[in-house]
């Protein structure tokens, strides 16, 4: 599947944040979006994933405008505020990512256990998430995004608050899990950006290809 954003213009009141942005990402691609704070990275990611409708421009899936809400169904999110349920276990939290699919709860939990293993948290799978470290919670959020089969994975600063060693682990889990999907990652982390096939810098409302 291919996601194509064309002529995206967006802003708030008289403040134009994105001015005629074009970009494309296909399954198997990884794309980093970098740029100064306030340059519009989160805004762009929200538009690409169908959470926000731009003032002008289109986001198409395989060349066609998706029906209302459908774009969102293709996207798995990894947000900086991981949005986990603190009193539920690791497996319960990860299984939530598979609930939209037509599978039983037992199947969802089964898949969740496998995905938890891929991010290196097997030993913690019955632990309530409130007892986990920041890096572990971040890996729970990644597992939850990867447990389903959504083709586009959008991550906003997935290593934002982690030390170098933990962020290396988180990145590893992310890249292993993404494989044949498309990854769009907003990041200030140069190492994470360098792991992506393409890097786009957002500056003065437009994108510039860095690599
Ligand atoms: N809902 C909103 N209402 C008004 N202004 C907004 C809104 N959302 C974002 N903005 C403004 O748009 C600009 C871009 O915000 P955005 O969150 O996309 O930046 P960012 O590049 O993700 O920054 P950071 O690196 O700090 O996360 C900022 O000036 C922000 O204040
Ligand atoms: Mg942001």
C-alpha cells in the first residue's frame, strides 16, 4: 500500500504551519521527519494518519481518496505519551492493538504474547504496566502498534525520553516489527533518523529531502 500526501496546507488561525507539502510513503519504506520544535512535525503526522483534516490538499491510499475514517483504520500509532492502561498487564495492553480485527480474545492474547516477545518483554508479560520503566512502557506501545496488521505505522518521538541504550533497544524492536509495513517516525534523535531509508526535514512549512 502507498500513502500519498499532495499539496498539504494547514495552520491555525493566521499561522500557516504546513505550506504545500508533498510526500509519499509505501510499504517497506521507513521515513523520518525531523525539524525544529514547532515546525509542524506532529501536525503533519496527524494529517498523514487521518486524525486531522488539512485545510487544503489530499491524502490518498493507493491513489484513491479513502472513504471517511478508512485511512485511520490503516494506521497504527506510537505516541510519546504511550497511552497505556496502567493497571492492566503488558499482554492486556498489547492485545488492545488487535481488537479491531475479527479474532477472538484468546487469539488476540496469543498474538499479543508473541509480539511482546519480539520487543523483549516476555518476562514481564503478566506485569501491570504501572510497574514498568519508561523504556519498557515504550516497548509496550510499540508492541501494541505492531500486534495488528495495519500497514502504516506512525511514531511520534518514540525514543523521546529514553537514554541512549534504552532507545537503541526500542529502535531495534520497532525496526524488526515494521518490516514490510511503512514507518513514518517523527524524531529529534539523529541515530533513529539515520536508521530510516529517507529523512525529510520540515522547515518554514515545507519539506526538504535530507538523504
Ligand atoms: N490545535 C492547535 N491549535 C493552535 N495551534 C496549534 C495546534 N496544534 C499545533 N499548533 C501550533 O502549530 C505549530 C506546529 O505544532 P506541532 O505540534 O506540529 O510542532 P512539532 O514540530 O511537532 O513540535 P515539537 O518538536 O515541539 O513536538 C506550533 O506553533 C503549535 O503551537
Ligand atoms: Mg511534536
